[in-house]
C-alpha cells in the first residue's frame, strides 16, 4: 500500500516532495515540515489551535522520510523497550547501586556489632581470670575494688582531658539523682569481688544468674510493675537451677553465696533506681557519660572505706613482707582493672545499638562463656548434677530475656 504523507506548515500549502538521503536522516523537534510514513493510515485528524491539522498515530515505531531507512523512533513511553541500547543498561546499573550501598552499610554495622560483642565477652573473661588470680593471693576485696575504680577514674579523666569524649556539665540536681546509683554500683561490684575471693568463678556467675528474680521482686515492690505469667514461669528454672548447682558445688560456702546474692540485690536496685529517680529530659545523659560519672563517684566513695578497713596494705614493702610477687600482683591488678572498665564501656556501647532485650540475651550468652572459660582455665571440678543445675538456670535466664517483651493484655 502506498504511504500517505502529511505536511504541516503555517500556510497549509503542500510542499514539493523532496527525497532525503537515507544515510543522513534528520529530525527537527521544532514544528518544521516533516514527512512521516506508515504502513497504515492515521486514526483521525484533529484541528490545532492555529487552524492546521495534526495526525494521531498508534503507539508504534515510525520511520522518517523513506521506507527504506533503517532509523527508527521508539514508542513514546517512559518504559524502555526490550531491545534497549547501552544507555538504558547503564541506567539500570545506576538504579541497582543504591540497594547495594545500603546492603554494604548494613553489613558493616553487623560486623561492628559482632566485634563489640566479641570484645565484651573477651574483656569479661580476662577480668574474671585476672581478678580471681589477684584475690586468691591478696584477700582484700575492698582494696581490690577501690583500685579498679581508681584505674577507671584515671581513664575517664584522660578521656575527658584529651577530648576523646565530650566532658559533661553536671548540675546539682543531676548529682543528687546519680548519687544513689553510684552507691549501689559500688556495693554491687564490691560484693561480686567478695564472692570471687571465696568461691569459684563459675559458681559466682551461676548465682548471679538469679538477677532476673531480684529484678522482678524489686520492680513489684518499688515500681508496682506486675509481671506477666510468662515472666513468673521463667523464674522457676532460674531458681531451681541455682539451687541444684549450689547443693552440688564443691567450693560452696555461705560467705561466697551470700556475697553473690547481695551483688544481685544491689545491681538490680541500681536498675530500679534508674527508673525511679529520673532527671529532667533536657538534662539527661547518655549511658557512657553516666557510667563514667558513676565510676568517679564510686572511687571517692570507696577509697576512704578501703583505707579504713584494710589499711595501707598495697605498698611494695608490705607485699614483699607477705611473700608476694610485687610485679606480678601489680600487673594482674592493672590488667583486671583495665578489663573491668573496658567491658563496662563496651557493654554500654552495645546497649546504644541494640534493644534492651537483645542486650539481655547477649548478657546471658556472656555468662555462659565466662562460666565455661573459667572452668577450663582453673580446672574447676564440676559434677554432672552441678552442670545440669547451671544449664537449667542459664536456660531460664535466656527464657526470661525472651518473654520479657510480652506485654500483658489490657482489659
């Protein structure tokens, strides 16, 4: 069928037909005369504003000037044709680069978080090992705890002095709110060291698995928070497992057991007080700054008590007279103090990145790692029933951390 030609010009007069070279097709986007050929007739003609006519063609490819020309116009649509050229392929590559970048960023965050968890566990393991070695030959837990707070205070002062972390401006109301937290923080770490000096590391951490039990009891008494049935049910294996492990513990003694229980009570009191004693929202502090302030306050609280109770029994002359290796004791005490402050700092860094439930689960896993590593390092004798009790207690702690998120249904 012969092609039908339409011309568009201001005078509406047909122009003489000129054959253009198929090797040099041109397309002018201005309303200059052009010829379009099609194998089908146009659908209809519609008058334009200036009186000329425009043709509406179906959505298909068009050829210019000559039917023998190989130059094609793509359909007028925003979706690329299946046989799109290299430019369309480049566009697709650029579009997929955004999720790849997001995925890379997410992977980096996961790697950083995993490294923090690894450091948290590693510092905690070495703290318990070095701390136990010191307390076995130097039975002065008050002085040992004061030394740990002293090293932490020096690190905090260095961090603030070198502007590695922003130095906070503390008001009187903030100090008044933080002071009770510093008191129970001091007592919690002191009782933990007292327990580590009396019983095996694994047994101390098995008893400390009862922290959720004290948390629930104190929350009911002071905050009026009624636990869900799931939470109450998770406490049963915790209490039962600790009781079973205590009965079969070779290093059991009441001083170590009571100190670990007192540590649970004071540590959970700190958590309850942090909810009960609130500062103004505009004066709130981040977790790392709060921990740093508590560390400094704990040192000034405990240092006078250590000197009053133990005396000055940390000089080289006294240690040599007691038959102790001064260099070894100082080195292990320093390493234990550094690991103590490091794992606390890393713990708060993790808490800023994950939810409290995830942090609680990680803390449960950390306790398992510490117990296993201490048993292997100190070659602590463990009976099958003792292992069963410890496992049941830790399983209850894990269950507690999972069901804690279940909220009671409102009536």
